[in-house]
């Protein structure tokens, strides 16, 4: 049954790839739905479509001259040398060293072509994922597009925009579980424990490469803020561990910064998608002020048209979401903010993978949700 289901999904992906025009909406749903894009061979074909990269016009491979008098070279070199764990165990040293050289060249190439972008430690964790999946030339094109859109806020001269995105974490948790939110606030733990999760798309903290690329399928098909929703559902999934912890900054930070490796990824992807629909960024951004809106990826996402006009994934998800809620009405699992009873949980935490695996709010109508930001939500 599993093999049959997988074959059907592969067939649907190739049908979408071969349609004229390419059915990006279906590809997006396939990337989000259970199991993601299944194989690296498929990712090589689908990831460029999700990022609107023309594979017939790829840039030439970067040359070694990029390393001369490059202000970022030494830092990139140090980070890449420390990236041994990001390569498959058992890979021959000469092969790994060759890939590390390619990794350096890709990073320097993107930075040279886009002087408005600034390198940050952790960027190489994202680039190496693309290199390992699609090879150096295609990785260069995909990473450049990603860097000027989804990752744009992390590549500013300061961390103001990154801090701003991190500040979405607590409002999401508050909507779902005020008890956990208030406990974390009392502990004054802040959000820095999730920084490496966010800026590497979890590539730095997950040891199993299969889980990393599964999340990349999900994030590439979604709104730029989806990684912070996924960070929130990890914290919410660990609710009991958090509440059992000593209520002080050191204890809670230590607990949350040690991310479990056996997370139920498909369930958490489902929940993150459901939360995004129920609490879109525009609603959460009401806690933020309104300044420098043009600088953030979430607010400039309208400039990055990823979607097919044939079908809007957020519409699909919302329809299925409503159907699920109607089926749950008799158990009173309505998605509301449980301020009157702090022990009531949102029904979203119990939604099935099949529901959350529907397509996400990342296309045209979803883009209207992009909030106007200011950079400081919390003092």
C-alpha cells in the first residue's frame, strides 16, 4: 500500500512537471504533503519550479578568482571547514573536500553578484543542503534566488530583521497555549534558542539529512515565515517537558536548545501549516509597529510570484480546514484563543497529517497577508 501510494505521488508530480504550463500549484502541494518530494532526483526537477528558476539559463560555475581580496573569504573558509558533520558519513575525504571547495565558491559567487547581501554564520548550512541535493551549478542559481527572497532578512548588515522574525515565535505559542507562553515569559528565556533553527532552516541542528531535505521541501513551497511556525510547533510539542522544567532562563534555554532528533516531522509539518492558516502573519504582526516594511522578506514576498494562477494552495487548505472543523464540532474542538480556560488546547494540535499536508498559504491570496513590519516587537 505504501509503495502504491508513493508511485501515485510520483506519477502526479511528473504529470504536473509535464503539463503546459507547468502546474506549480500541484508541485507545491506535493512538496508539502506527507513524505514531501520523495527523492533527490525529483527535487532536482521541482525545487527550481518552486523558486521560479529557469534551468535552461543557469549561470556559469564560479571561478577561483572570487577568493582574491574577498572580505568574506576567511570567515566562509572557517565555517566550511567546520561543516564536516553536514556531509554524509563515510564519504571519502577527497570527495568531501571537493564539495567543500564548491561550497565556498557558491557562497562567494552569490555574495559578489548581490553586494546588498551580507554573509552570516549558518548560511553555509543552507547552501550545503542544496549542493548535496542538486549539484553545484543548479545550487548556485537556487541559492541566489533564495538569498534574495526567503533568506533576505538574515542577510542584512544587522540582525534587526532576524530578531524581528524571531519575535513572531512567542505570539504563535501564546495563541495555541498561553500556559506555555506565560511559563516561558516568566523564565525570561527569550527566543535566542531558536536562532540557529531559523537561520539554517534547521540544517545545523538536525543530524539526519533526510529530515533536513523534507523540511526544505516544505519551506520552499511556503511563505518565508513558515520556519518560525515550525519552530513554534516544536516548542508546543514539548509542552510537558517545558512545564516540568525549572522556571528559570538557564534551565529552559538548555532544554529548548537541545532539539530532539526523533520528532514526528510529518505531524509537526501538518500543525505548522494549520497554524499558519489559523494565525496568519498579518494577525500576529498587529503586535508589531509599522516601520521599514519594505525591508522584510514577508512584506516583499509579493514581488516573488511562485504560484500558478490555476489553483491557490491556501484556498485548498482553508476548504479542507473548514471541513475538518465541521467534523470536530461535536467534540467542541473549535480553533479559538483559549483565554478563559488556559488548559484548553487548540484543535490544531490534533489535526491529522493528511489535513495539514494539503497545500499551504504561500501564493497570491496568501501574499495579501504579508504584514507591514517594524523591526522591534518587544523591547
